[in-house]
C-alpha cells in the first residue's frame, strides 16, 4: 500500500510533514490521545470523513508506526498510539492552543456540528461530578429537528455514556439549550454563568445538580485562552 506523498526532501521537517500534515491525520491523533478507540468511535470524532478514507488513513498510519491496531480482524479491534504517535500528541495539543488564540471567530452554520458536540461531551464529561449514584443528564436542543433534539448522558460507575434513545431512567438534570450557545460555552467564547443568564441555555433540576453542571462539563484549559482579537487595541 502506498505511504504518504513525498516532498522529495531529506529535511526532517519535510519527512515528518509527509506523515502528519495529510488532511484528517491531526484529528485522528486527537481522537487517539487517551484510551484505545474502536473504528466506530473514531468515526464519531471525524463525522465528515468517509469510512473508506478513515480505513485507508489508519492503515497508512499503522504502516508508518504511528498507531497500532489490537484485537481481532474486522471492526472489533481497537487502535492506540505507539510511542512515535504519542510523541506527536503535544504537537496536536499545541495546534489547539494556537487555534484558540489566533483563529477564533464566529462559526459558520455548517461548523455547528451536533454529533461532534455530543460525542465530545461523552468523552470529556466528569461522570463523578454529581457523586457516586447514577445521574441522568438530558439535553434538549430547541433549534434542532425533532429526531435530533433529545440526547441522554448516563453517568454511573465513573463512566459517562451517551444514549440516543431514552434509557428508561428518570432524568435528574435537564439541559435545555440552543446549539450555538452550548458550543460557545464549550469553546470558551462565553462563560457558563453568562450563558445561563441568557435565552440559549437553561437548567432544570435540583439546585445541587445545577451547581455541579460546570464541573460535569469539565471544560479544558483551551477555554481559558484569550483570543488575540480580544487583546488587540481597538481602533479609535
């Protein structure tokens, strides 16, 4: 199978770029930072990437020694970063820092990806934020079609699980929101408290759980990075 396209240079930067600067590669590595992932889990993180393209890119990265596939043949196996791939993880994180600082702008409608949002929440949410008992967090998006408006997150045994159908347990905390608002909170564009004071986000449930919602969201350090556009002096 052909490997990545060559720049025809011996420069180490060129050789590394041949592997890591192909489209989608940085996002695949982003998804693999942490525990091993199944093929279907990787698909959730790159929903606009076709399955055939993802399969091809995974094979290429495996041939380059960046990732390792473990388990049975077919889609039952998992993928993890090798030592070489893990060494690239801080570079992916640095890309995130740079992106937060230099590319922050209002998002286009086609960038407001509901699927990526709920999948990211499942991965990053602190399942123990509400205590040790099972806690069901229900999201309802008022600006989405009916078939995509309701999502459940079941937090139990230290794990947050996303459900696309009602899991059958009583909802403990309801989150009623508009997609752009919650994405702006996740990106760090607006503080959670400010969003809760506006029309695009409302919590329903016991006060103790509402107070822990921010801890459950588990917003990462990227949200604390101030974009350069906010630091530049305003034109007088």
